């Protein structure tokens, strides 16, 4: 995403800051403001953080056309359009995009209202779980965004 780097149901264990922003502890985070959650059999769910959606404003469209593609960490897997801007979405780790959250076609606002639940963006098969472990923890990400 082009957001500046600063010096379903919600998941169970999360930390909340003074602005009521959530940082679920079971997720890993990128400096580009994506989150990833490992599931069984090297499958992970990816979305953008509450911080990212707050900075972007009202999300009006999510465009992801990379299903079936194998991409490298940092490659663009789609875009998200807010009222006044379009932002790239970056893959947090190497892998193959398996599925797009089809609910976002009719309900892109889920990214704003439930970024860690209904607002997830893709499911992917990851190549190396060690890449996920190397990403930022909730505490590290919270420090990155100054919360």
C-alpha cells in the first residue's frame, strides 16, 4: 500500500489502543499494512489492517484478479479503492492465491467495518511458514504505527 510507514467476528486475543484500534495478537503484520493468519495445511488468510483502512477512508471497491497465480513476497496481488484514492495490496509472503473473498464485491465496506473478519481479502497457499514467523508481531506493528 502507499500508506506512509510511521516511526466473522473479531479474533479472540487482541490489544486495543486509545483510538479503539485493534491489533489481534494471533496475526502477523507487514510494514505495508497487510495482516496474515496461518490456518491448517499451509493456507493463510490475508487482509489489510485497521490502521490501513482508517488511513484510506471509506473503501468502495476491492480488485483482486490474481487467483491461481504464484507470487513472491512484496508482489502486488490487487488494489483497494477508497473514495479519493487507489492503493496497491502487497503479498506478505511467497505463495499462490487460492481464493478471493467474494463477499467484498457487493460489500467492500466490510474492509472498514470488520477488517480482521468479514473484510479478509484472499486465501493463499504459502510456500514457507518461516516467512510468516519472520513478519511483525502485533506489538511490533503497534509500535510501527505509533500506537
